[in-house]
C-alpha cells in the first residue's frame, strides 16, 4: 500500500463514518436544497440527456432529480455496474422506480429486461457521486476507480456535477494521476464552479 492509497483510505473512512451518522431528516432536507440548486443550473436547463447515480447509504438523494428530469421531458440514464470489469454502463430509464432493483452492493440499477444502454458520448450532464471533494474539483470515490474510468469515455462537452454535503468538502483531497476532476460541486450552501 503506498502513501496516497493510505491517505485516501483514511479520509474515505472518516467522511463515510460521519455521513452515515447523519439523521434521515437532515439527509432529506439538505438533499432537497442541493437538488433544487442543481435544477437551476444552465447546464441542467440545456442538457438533453442526464445521467445520475442512484443514492445509497446517506449519499445526497437523487430520487427527486430523476422525477424532475423525466417531467421536464429530458432523457435520464442511470449507471449499471459490472464489478468484474470495473465498468459502468449508462442505461436509459423510462419508469422510476419500477424499472429498478438492487444490484451490486445493493445499489439500485435497472432490472435486466429494462436495460437500454446509451453511449457515454450521448451524455450532456453527469451527476457524480463521491465521498469527499475539494475546491479544485478533486474527488475521492469509493476506491474502485469506476467513475475515473467511466468519465474518460464521455464526450468533450460533458459536464460533471457532484452533489455533496458541506461536511464532504475538504481542504485538499489526495489526488492520483488518473483521478478525474469535477466541473462543479453543489452543497446545501453554495455552488462551487471549478475553472
Ligand atoms: N482510468 C483508469 N484506468 C485504469 N485504472 C484506473 C483508472 N482510474 C482508476 N483506476 C484504478 O482504480 C483504482 C481505484 O482508484 P481510486 O482510488 O481513485 O478510486 P475512486 O476514485 O475512489 O473510486 P470510484 O471512482 O469508483 O468512486 C486504482 O487502483 C486506480 O489505479
Ligand atoms: Mg479516483
């Protein structure tokens, strides 16, 4: 285990322990504020196809976002995770939550008969989960490199936005060369655009 790996591991545990301790009403209230802010972004308004993670374990909740994207007549995709290959596949979703069932790690994903893969290049806006972030857009994920690999396959205009609680913001997140930066962070208190 090298040093950066150890630093990431330590920070991941600290933030995940604190996040899992948030009471349900706090999670719901902060999530609602964060998603309201996201929905006002120009990048949301102009996006035709949006991919979002489906929250688990006290992540910023995205259920209302999925419903709003559908109500706004935009296309919504959710990730299908293949732990064996470390790949994410965006799958177009038509009915929420009917088409979903728990998949890898208990995270909701499309049922096999409801999988409709999209090419990552079709995504305009990607709502990225994470454990910790810093103001330069650096992201610490769960340690699988899933999003680092996936984001490389998106188009040059794709916009990466990460919803996060203020408690997930750190002064500096340890960064490896393959870590992909976010374009924008949204917390319950502010929007942080990374130039
Ligand atoms: N583009 C890539 N190509 C090959 N391997 C990669 C790539 N990106 C990350 N990895 C590998 O994945 C592993 C985990 O990376 P890292 O610790 O950055 O995960 P993470 O960003 O926290 O996880 P995730 O993106 O799944 O939330 C590392 O061993 C890393 O080398
Ligand atoms: Mg990474």
